[in-house]
């Protein structure tokens, strides 16, 4: 019965909004835990790379147990059959994205990284346009209103006397914000192309967990290259545990929910809606940092920015 209800509403705006916000809630754990690791002296490289080691273990085990050996081997054959594609999309969408995001956590609080990360909403517009998707002007306007809102949150805590967080916190997140939608859109385009060609392998890409595993495997050239050129030291036992939680909450649950929602988005506007729900990470990260890391409440400008963001999301749902 639940399956029938989901099938009835799974393409609706409200359903996609709820799933997208759930993904944002679990994604926000990334910013909080990475910031906590950084404050304790953990290296950003291990925060990034270990997450994807755990992701492979979690998803590989899950697919093997719940879908069986034959299905598990099909996933691996898919990866090696299209090694170039998965390496490219995984290195961009997962490798570049998360390496820069973890690096930024060394120089900016969790709420700042989460706020700056929302530039991905604007980046998604350009990525979709680059791939020939046409979006209504109202979606562009509302997306920029969301960006104004999160900019207010950012500016409400900006210290003009210290430019280091801006250079080493903002620019890496900017690169990450462009990398993530680009990598995901490459997969979306590949799925669409295979569907048009009647390729049976498209059934694998309908499974969000499979897509996460394939993108994770494709990201490893980035981790190997960084490991060779960055002095990373040895991770502590606490960092192993903390990153395991990030991998489960963000790498498995949040990413799978997000890709699931994108898979159910059957129009460009709905794709943009799903991408826009990630602005909820700002609210979740801010609340989490106040509760767990002792951050202070935002001032009036910060609250104004949060309100603008939430109202804009509601308006997008009604489009």
C-alpha cells in the first residue's frame, strides 16, 4: 500500500521537496562533523578520502546482501565497461567536490561552509543550461532570491579584517559547488541517452545506491593523486569513527535520497527544485552548530536571509 502511495506522488513537487529536504538534513551532518574533526586537529584529506572508503564498504555490502551476488557483479561490470565515464563523473562530482569542501572546513565554521555551499543552486542553473535544458525565468529569479538570502546569512557573520576564510574557505567551496551538480548532471544525461537507445543497463542507473557506488569508485583517482602530493600524516582513531558517521549519514543516506529525488524529477523545473532544497542545509547546519558546537544565534540580517530562503522554496513548490 505504501508503495502505491509513493508511486502516485513520487513525481509531485511536494514529494520531491520533502525528499530533498531530508537529504539536506543528513547532508548538514557533513559540515558539523568535518568542522569538529578540524577543530580537533584531524587532516582534511582523511576526512574526505576515508568517507569514500566507508561508502564503498557500506554500499557494497548492502547491494551484495539485499540484491545478491549476480546484481553486485553487474554493478562492477558496469563500472569497468564505462570506466572512462565513471572516472570522469566521479572525479568531478564526488572527488573534486568533497576534497575542496573538506579543505574549506579548516578555515571556516560549519555554518559558513554550509551557507557558501548554496552557491551550488546558481551553479546548477548554469550546468542545466549548458546541457541544453530550458528553465522558466521565474525559476532563475527565485533561485537568485535564494542566493541573496544565503548571502545575507554569510555577510551577517563576515569579518572584514580577516580575508583568510574568504580566500581559503570561500573559493574551494565555490569550486565544490560547481563540481557537484556537474558530476550529477553527467550521470543524468547518460541515463537519458541510454533510455533513448533502449540500453538495458539503464535499469542499474535507476537505483540511487548503485549510482552512488559507481560515482564513489570513479572518484578514486582524485584520492590517490592527493595522497601522493599532500602531507597527510596518520588519522586518529576518533577521526576514523567520525568519518564513518559522515559516510553513513551523508555519503549513503543523504546522497542516495538526493539522487533518488533527481531521478524522479521528470522536468528541468523539478530538477532545479530538488537542487534548491539543498539550501535547507544552511538552517540545519546552523541549528546543529548552535546545539553541538556552541555557535551563537544569527543576527537580524542572518535571520532575514533564512526567512527569504524558506519563502523562496515554498514559492518554487507552487510553480
